[in-house]
C-alpha cells in the first residue's frame, strides 16, 4: 500500500470552479471533502466505476453536513485514477442541483486536463 506522500491528487479547473461555487452556499463543503481526500491519499479508492469513459473513473457520494440530508442528498465526487501515484479530481456537484452528469462531460474534462 502506498504511503501518503506517494499519491498526488490534482484537481481539474472545472472541479475547482464548482467547489468554489458550492462553498458559497455550503460552508462545510471543504471539511466534508477532507476525509475523502485522506482516504484517496491512503491508496483506497471507494465509489462506483462509471462505464463508457474508457478511463478508470469513479463516482462517490459525500455527505453534505450543511443540508442534513445524508449521502443521498449530498455531493457527488467524480475522480479518475490515472496511476498508482496520481488521482485527478474531475468534478464535484450537489445532488440537489444536478441529478446526473453526462459521460461526455466527464470525458471532455479529462481530455482538457491531459492537454494542459
């Protein structure tokens, strides 16, 4: 199992933009997200794989402590496992704002990140 310093977590510009917008409404979003980032850095990759992307992309539910609706009404984090040493945070959204995200949107964000 990799140690904490060996896994690099990189956030996409779209992830950062959406996180900033969500943080205006949900003040606890960063503290809700922190335990998940620690889990990812430990080398554990929770969530359900998203089919049809041709990448190793997973979607994970995160509880929104500001909304008090549990994981179901919380956030969705979409991340890509690039290698055993790199994870890309592709997208985050609130389930109350957006029901689902299209596979094409995920692929587009990943392609933008690989061109940078």
